[in-house]
């Protein structure tokens, strides 16, 4: 199985785990992929495709900006451009990473140690660039927006998964105390910081899936039985 195929399968199963364990039903608008390069059409040039990508990323960014309640049109445009530039930066980093992983995939398979080492190098290099992009993006948003508005931008970049998942935990486990609720929410917010830099909806959901596993381990250690809670909730809704 290729690295790309394996990554896709793992992401799909991570998302499946989120949906099955928590019973989440995200509307289609919440699971749309981040802007991608539109499919080439007959006679299109690289410049045409790039212009189409710019339109798509601007439209996606505009949808997030509309949730922020910005009255100043110039400020709204600046924020739109920051979000669109973040999409573009993510695309560049992830495309470069995936190209390197493809090279590793096509190399001879007789020395997996070397291949695995190069895979780690490509991923580590991408992560360093993502961390820098993330810091610069949030810093620039902080100049334009309030903390509450920045929260909305982060939710927009991650399909609102934090609140959806947190609300579902509260529904599933009504006996959680305040400290347990804070721990769950803090873990989901940490997941969001990583997920907002994912290169696809599958990658973003896979990141949330990993942190959800951490939450489930914490909940179990606190004495809760998730399977029993699921069964009880399902029976109450019949």
C-alpha cells in the first residue's frame, strides 16, 4: 500500500471513530475540504488554474469573515486576505511534503530504514514550516481581531468540530464535573490548533481523532464507561 493511500485510510478510520463513538452527524458544510486547485479544463493554463484557486480560497475566506461581525469593509478585506493567504501557505507546504513522500514511495523498497528516515525528514521539515506559518497567521489576526473573533476564525478553519464534539460529550456524560469538562474542552482546543493547519478535511479530522482518543482515555480513567453511556443515551432517544 502506498504512503498516500495508507494516509488516506488512516484518516478515514480516525474520522469513522469520531462519528461512531460520539454519534456525530456533521452537516455537509462542515466537512467540505479546504480550497484545492480546481481541476484543469481543456485549454486552461497554469495562470487560469491559479486564478481559479485564488477565487476559491477568497470565497472560502469570505464565508469565515461574514461570521465575525466586521463593519469596516477595509478591515474585512484585510482579514479575508490573511485567511486566504493562510490557505495558500498551507497548500504550498503540504504539496511540497507530499511530493517528497511520493519520491520516497517510488524509491526501491529493499531498505525500509532509509525510506522511513526520509519520510520522517519530510514530515519534520513540513511541521517546522507549519509551526512558523501558524504563529505568523495568529499574530497578524491579533492585530485585526478580538480574541473572540480569532476563536471564530479557528472554528471556521476546522468546521466547528470543537463545539460539536464538546456538546456531544456533555450529552453523552451528563455527570461530568467542572474540572472534567475543562479538561475535555482544553484538549479539543489543543487539537484545533493542530487541525487548523491540516492540508485536507481528512487530515483535520484525523488530528481531532487522535486527541479524542486522549480524551476517551482520560474519561475512562475518571471512572466513566463510554460504551454504557452510549447505550443509555441511545435508549433514551428511542
